C-alpha cells in the first residue's frame, strides 16, 4: 500500500479517536485489506507530521501512541471555546506529583520526609482520581507502606513518551538527598525544553524505571505540571494540601 494511500486513513483514525493510538493499533486497521509493515506506517506518520507544519494542530507521539493536538502556542486563543476555567492545583500537590515522578517508586512517608510536611489524603486521592499516579507495590518494611509511581496517563497528559523526557535542572539535584533543603521555587521554574533520546515508554510509564532514570530523576519537576495545569487541565476545582 502506498504512503499516499495510508495517510488519509491514518489521519481519519487519529482524528476520530478520543485516545492516542499505538502503532500496533493503527496497523490493525489494515489487517484484513492490505499488508502494512512498520516501516510504511512510520513513514506515513512522519509525512502526516510534516503536513502539520504551519498549521494550528500537530501530530505528537506520547506514551500510549500518536494523537493530534492543538499547538501549545495557540491554546490561549481557544480558551473562549470552553466555559470551564482551567484547574489551579496547589503547590503541595505539584510538589507531591514531582517527587513521585522523579523518585518512583516512593512511599507517602518518604514524600513527607523530603517535603518536611505531611501529605494530605486529599492530595493523594486527587492524583489517583486523575489517574496520574497509582500504587505499584509495597515497601518491605513494617506496615508495608504503598509505593507510588506514575502512569501512562501522566505521560500522555504532559506530552511525554517516557520519564526520560522530563526536563533536567541541575539546580535541584539536592532533591536526591532527603535531608537537603526543599526549594519549591526551583521546582516551579522548570519548563519542557530539552527532550533526550527516546526510550521504552511502556516500562517507564508502568513504574519500572531504569537506574539512570532514578539518578537523574530528582533533578526537575513540578513546573511542567504547573504550566500544563494552568493551560489546559479540564477540572475547575483547586486542590490544596
């Protein structure tokens, strides 16, 4: 099947779907009518992405697959289309999410040790309801506290293919030391800029991060969540600690 034949089919499927579509799911579209290999699919997707140049939408790859989305730089122009105000999450929630993302798997007491204050039940409930974090196991210590990790939904929401794409800030490397001072201003200063080489999104999204992710992970965090939540989160209620 020619690339020019594949493109309109893939485009229609991606526009019709409310969720990102993985390469495997896209290939299923052609299972009964034509043989489409991964190379053809990749070239067709690359062509569709190139077609978006200069347009208001873009084709992006996130942890769960490919999707079309509005370009970040024109979000503000579209805000009148939605009556709901974007959610404004508390700093406590964003710090908690950042620590889970960068130090997972991590327990609630360990989060509290780094932050120096208790983590409210409402914060953990909100993060789980958003499906950004989940319990990935239990620490083998008395009481067996739950271990938290991020999900594919977390990666998808923040336009990431893997945790290795989270931005890096050497200024907050002190977060690797639980006894170090916790500076929320540095966390909220972080923006998505440099994105390193692709890695296996499936493993990192499910909490099985590599050792490299663990050592680099505590470098950066909550401003990604802060910027995104202010721009396009659908909930209108502010959550506080």
